[in-house]
C-alpha cells in the first residue's frame, strides 16, 4: 500500500488557502496517499492546542493560515515542543509586506470571505452568467463585462462561471453557421469580446465522446470533419469582422484560458473586484 500523509489544515477562516497549498505539495508525491483534514474557524488557544495534539497522534503535517494576532506564533511554539511539523503560511508574507510598506495588517480572519459587498457582487455575477448562458437573452451582451463567443464544446459555460467567480459579469453565445447573430453583439465594445476557437481534431473528439456518453452513434454530422471545419470557419470569419480577441482552447484548462483572458484584458486575475 502507498505511504499515507495526513495534512492538518488549520485556519481562522475556512482554510481554502491552506487546502490548495496542501494539494499542491501532495501533487509532488504521487506515490503517497494524501488525506486532508480541515480545521476552520480556529480562533482560540484551546482549539489550536487540541488540533495540534491530534496532528501529533496522527503523525500529521500542519499547514496553518492564521492571521489572528499571536495565534500562529503560539501554534508554532507548541508544535515545536511536541514535535509536529508546522508550516506557518501567512506570517512571513504578512510581515514582509508590513516591513516594506510600514502598514499594519488588520488581523481580520477570512477578510476575503466576509459577507460584504464583494461577496454579494460575486453571487450577482454567478446569477448573471446563468441567466445569460447560451445567448438566452441578447440584452445581456450589452450589460456584460465579458462576452464569450464560440462553437459548441469550446468551454463557454464553464469559462463563464469561472470568470463570474472573479466578480465579472459574463454572457456567452453559441455559434452555428448561418444562424442569426443578435444585433447586440455588434454594439458591444470589441475589447470585451472573446472569440473561442479550437483545433478541428480536438473538437471532433470532444463531440464523439459526448455522443458516446449519451449512448448515441458517435459518427454523425455533429462530429464530422466537414461540419467542424465549417463551424470553425464561420466563427473565425465573425471574429475577424468584430475585431475581437481570439483564444484557442485546445489542450488548455479552464483556468489557463481564464487567466489568459484576464491578462489580455488587463484585469487582475487575483482581484475579485476586477472590473472594466
């Protein structure tokens, strides 16, 4: 059996940062089975000590993202006493920024997750993405921060939701040769439009897999090379006419494509409040 590693993720918020870091580390050890144990909303000394004791008994590695004043230092000291590996993620970075800028950190746990205006903006953006998915209502194109265009299976919907999680209002439109293009598309600033394309071979394979998943014959007009070529050409001609950004999604993850869009649009990929 593979060796097991228990990652104890301690946070005074929800622990999402610590979890992602633990997963990134675990990915470097493919032969080991990783177990992630999250201990969110750790605000008190007794709760912290109890969790560290559990990590000791479980031969665990502790990843802490604590900003409550004094808590990380306390945890690090106690962990050293009982012999538990303790990685303090936040303190070195917070101290470095504080030393550089002279600013005092707020010490507010989970500041980025508070039910504040940003949170509700994100919920609104998610609702917008669902409401204006697949061109359901053309007026959404004029209200959107980003408009995604693309033929079937170019990741329009998952991209819309991913970008919505960055507080961006995204609408998308599927492209089919000879189909009507809403007049609103031509009224949108081309800088806000992203034309998604892909390689014909990749698109054909995606479509064949989709038909198989539905229990249908994979070799249909939907996945035929002539159909795929016609759709991609129709899309390319439209993108040229609009003068918009074009991104090939073939062999790119949703995250990679989204980051590329944000970079080309001059938006901060890590700013949840990024807007035009």
